């Protein structure tokens, strides 16, 4: 069984049986409960799920940025063959920004309002490369140009309040890619944006990935973004992976009832629906997760077995698995 | 349009003046809303769609009488709400309610759900405590929070985003209003929860025959929920049609770009499609260009667009467009090609 999930050779990031807990007065929340994912070099991978499914905790675990009272209690995070858990804080600083970068949902709250845009981009470059001022300046302008800012010299002198939402997100992406990372994690990077700007940012991320060959880990609840941007998908629910597959099979032929439900919730501009498909209920309380399959309280197909025993991975295609008792193996 | 319009807005404008200073003598204004007219019939849902900064929320505030317009009128049941005395306006308020986008900040965090829902009933009606308790329970059941006792003594932060938005709807319908302004009611929610809330909303809208101004930037929400749609760009309405017509034959280049930007939930199409790239940003509402406001981003720009501002005119029946070139046959052919 374990052997089936062995990652391919060109894997750049491999998360193995990751468990991240938060100790709260109500009990221990197992926000991420034994998930394994891998990202190949140059690949665009999505983690999809509702709020509270553990997507962002997974991302922060990879960056070793879990805030207390959270703690990684199990598993390995192997980046280019080295386990990040064994790195000191000092060594991690050399990884963050240079090797693995991250872009967040709300760009404005991650930009320093009192610092010029150019200076904020240069910080990371100076930290990692120790270049002279002229080279750094040139890199900053080049990076701004690369993220589609038309007047980079001007914008570099701006303070963040002058930027529109879309431009602020571009600047944040510029900071993230300024040191040419091998892996960019985009945590709901397009969620708070207008549809038009969102589509521009998706295009930008795709172009950056194609041009530099970096890998993308896209964290989102929006399957529309996944369809546009990603090659492979992990569907997460209640701290666990429910299904993984390449993006086309996932949309064409979803195997897990949760994936099916999520797909039905996507609204289309093409057809009128009298009653919109929805997924009733809400995500489980992870201090006391349901026994058996985590999805069984909301699952239309749940049987006694689902309520008692956790489903094993069922192979549903080439490197595609569904964690469901009802899935049929191929 | 018809005489049974419940809400009618005529030539509504709102300019926000920028202060003058020692070094800026010239008085400038931000033209947030600039000559907007539309009407909403009884039981009708009008979607107001546009990017941030297009003036959607300013219209919401104007329609509810929360801010005064620079010019123009908002007629509710045939009377301009800005001619009313404060007392008359308070009486009207119970007929027009708001569902806000950010349910986390729409409620007083120190008050329980019971208190939050009781407040409007206490202000506008004189019910006994027992009656109020009974009404609140019924409201909670209607918005799908069952059993209601579980929620009464909770605080807003103890609820999920979806549950809070249900409370927002419950509060808005508690006084049986005729008109609701829903300002991005589902934008902050997960996809799975979004449909739940939209279904609750749709059901209540139908049973109460509510008139709704539904503000959103997401066209995919509009299709199954609204009857008519007005697309806003930089303070003006650029296209106004029934939902069917707008989605089947969008005429304004901006509407088309908006539709093209809406993600297609199918990777086989989405990763291949050629996008009508919408580059650049909304023009500054302080120094608006002469002529059409969309010219800087428009693929069909002609000379006339730089000098004459297009008026909202008839394109087909029930379909108004503000564009000089949209009705030319050559452009129509091109559009038809694009859609297929």
C-alpha cells in the first residue's frame, strides 16, 4: 500500500504523513492529520478544500511557520532531498524566500505601509544575495516588470497605499519571486480580488511558472482557479486528503463523493438553475473528528463501514487515489 | 420602466469633493456615481455588477438613504426619500434593509444572536418579549438555523461565516421589508456554503416577493439568482438587460471582458481558451477621460469614442447599451464568432 504512493524521482517537495496540531482550551485540534503530497519540478499542484480543511496549515507547515499553540508533531517535509524539520531557524531563513516563497490572500496586510515598494522588494534580494546596490536596484526593477507593472521605476518609489488591489498583489508576487524560488506557494492569492483582476493574476502566475520553470502549490477553495491553473489536485477535507488526481480526470470523472459535491457547487454562467446544488452541513470539529471516514456525516453514500473504519487509498487511475470505501479501483 | 416599480432611481449622482489645500487651489471631485438611472419592480431582483471602485456600494448607500446624493432622486413607493423628514425616513427604513458582505463586522461582537435579532423588532414594533422570542425562533428556522435554541445565546464569533450570513439575512427580513439591498452577500464565503446561502436567499425572496438590489462582482452568482442585470463601469451603467439577454448576447465590450474573466470550471476548456485580455485599470474618477470611460481598455475604440460620451440606448428590447460601436453589424458578427 505504502509503495503505491512513492513519489516520482523529479519530486521537489515531498510531504510525508504530516501531522500538525493546535492545542486549544477545548482540546487538541488535529488541523492536518497525516497527509502526504508531492510536487514535481515545474508542476502546478492545487490543494482544494473548504475553510477549516487544513489547507493553509499545510502551507505554513511546509514553511515551518506554524504559530504557537500550533506544532508539527509528525511526518517529514522533504525539500530537494532534505528534511526541513531538521533545519535550524537560521537554515530555514535561507530557504524561505530563496527556495520556497509564499503569496497570501490579503496583499495589503503583508506590505509595510511605511516602506517604499522598491525597498520592500529589495529586502529579500539583499538578504539572500549580498549584491551591490546597483545590481539590487536593477533586479527590483526587472522583477516589477516581470510581474506586469508597466512603470516599474515609478511604482518602486510608491508607498503601498497608492497601489490598487491588483497592483498590490503583483507587488507581493514580485517580492515572492525576486529571488527566483524553486517553489511558490500561493495561499488563496486571488480570492479577495475582482474577477477581472483575478484572471490577470492567474495568467501572471501561469506565465511566471512557464518562464522560470518553478513549481506552484496553489491553495484555494475555488475549483475555477484550479481548472485554469493547475496540473494536479489534492482535495482536502477535515485535515485529510480525500482524493488526488490529475486535473482533467478530477473534473471529468471525480471519484470521491466530496469532490463530486464540491464540483456541483461551482456556479456556471451558462445555465440557469432553479435550485442551486449545495453541500449541506459544515466541516467537522477537529477536536473530535468523526470516526471512520471524516466525510461520512455529510456523505449521501455513507454506510456502516464508513462510520466505523477509515477508508484506505483506492487506486482510481494512474497516480490517482480516492480515500473512500465506495470508490472502485482500476 | 413600468408603473409598478417599487424603487426608481433617476439621474443619480454622487460626487465626493477632495479638500483644497495651500498647494491645491483647484477644487476636484471624485465622481463615484455619475447619472445612474434604473428601477426595480416588485418581486424583482436586479443585479448590479462591476469591479471595485465602479460605484456599486455608493449606490447601495444612496438607495438606502444612508448618504445624500449630489443630484438625482431615489423614489421608494413613488416618493423621493431625500424629501422626507427624519421621522418619515425612520418609518420607511423598516421596509428597506441591508445584507452586508462582511458578516464578521456587521454585528456587534458583544451581543448575543438573540439580542441582535431582537433589536429591529424593538425599535420598529412594540412586541412583548414572548412575541419577540417566538418571532426570532421562526426567523432562525426560516434561514436554516435549526434548532434555534442552539444559536440564541451564542455570540457572532462563535458562528461560521455561513451561519453568520444566515443571521444577516434573518435580521434583514425580520421586519418583513419590501426591499433588500444585498451588498456582495456571498463573496466572502466558500463555494460549498455559497450555494446554501443563495438557496435560502432565493426561497425567501420568492415567498416574500422581495425586491432586491443584488450587488456583486461575480457574474456566476447572478445567473441563477437575478432577473435583470446592470453592469457598472467607472460610475456609470454601461449595459442593462434581462439576465437571459445579457448572458446570451452581451453587447458592451466591458461586459464581454467580464464574462471572459469568469473562470470556466473545466480544465479542458479553461487551459486552452484565448482570453479577451482586460488589461489596465479602471480610470481615475477624478480625471475622467473625455468621451467613453472604457476607451483605454476597449479593443474596438474608434475616433468618436474619444470625444463623445455614449448614452445608454436601446440595443434590443429589454436590452440597453452605452456604446458607440456595439450595434454595428460588423461588430455583432465578430461577437457571434467569439461566442461560438
